[in-house]
C-alpha cells in the first residue's frame, strides 16, 4: 500500500457539495500518528512501519509495551498498528504521519470492528422469516426451522443460519471517497458509513480496488457508413 493512518470514528453527518446535493459522510479523527518501529528487508525480510496513535499514561501500559516504546524514544501510545508501506524504507522512527497524507478525492479502504449486538437469534442475525402464527404453531415462531435431512448427511452443514454472536468482528468497507481533509483539526471526512461505534478505532489505507477513470461521452462517428440517415442519404431508412 502507498499510505495509511490510524484514526477514531467521530460520527456521521451530512454536507452539501458544489451543486447543492446532500452527501452522507463520516468524520474521522485521523492521527497524528508517530512511527514507533521500522522493519527492514535486511533484518526482518520485509519493509514496514509500525504507527502509534493516541497518547496514554505510562501506568496504563504493560511492562513490555513501555519498554518497546521507550526503546523507540517516542511518547507512549495506546494503539499500535503495522503497515507495509511502499515508502517504508524512507521513513524513520519518530516521524509523524498526519491527516494530510490523504487528499480530497482519494479512494480508501476503512477497517474497523463492527458494533457488537450480543447473542441473537436467527431472525435478527440473518433476517429470517417467522413461522406461521396460526393453527397451533406453538412456541417456535422465532426458531431457525428445519436444519436439514435425516440420515443423509446426518449433520448440519457448516454456515447454516442459527443463533449466535452478532457483530463485534473486523470489517472492511472498500472504495470510499475522501470528501474533505483538515490537517489542523486532524480530520478526514469520507463519503458513506464506516464500521464501528462512535469512538471506535479505524485504519485507513489507500484502496486495493482498481479505479477506472470515467471517460467522456461518445462523440459522432467519423465513418460515413455509420452516420445516421439525417446525414447519410445512402442509408435504407433515408431512401424509404
């Protein structure tokens, strides 16, 4: 990847573009992050940097964490994340990465932990339908229903809908567009929603999607055989 940063979800709002259209956006407090560790091809076999985000008291860190950050000579950070950046070899421990690493119009992927909903049934977790409530349906209207056949295969296939833990898992939303960047406020505004609750930690990086630039409208063909009947009298539609 080319660039990345750690941020915190502030919340959602809406803004108006130049044409007056409403755009739903998510505000992210991105950085400033500091390089706390550097991996090199000679020593580690790959090039990467570890970024630290959000200051924290020394007493709230474990002894290994304090030693790791003290060795780097940087302030104590609460969140650490490693990124394999293309320019990792040029970066040094202690360098700062701010919100202006991204610019308006960039396409990014945002990774975070989705909201946890606890232990839920099949209807809420998978959007299943209730069983009929008439003719003695019994107390099973919100159950998952039939799980499969009898002696063959004599088991429930993996991935079948059922009750269980809902949410609270790593989720990535791809190809979001950066609408606004404010380096002074450490703010990045992206179009659309991102995973996680307000205050949740998210990781921003340039998208892995291939961006296709929209081409202009198709012009008039210069081939006289393909011209319309209005300009080509040889067309059958024109002769008729």
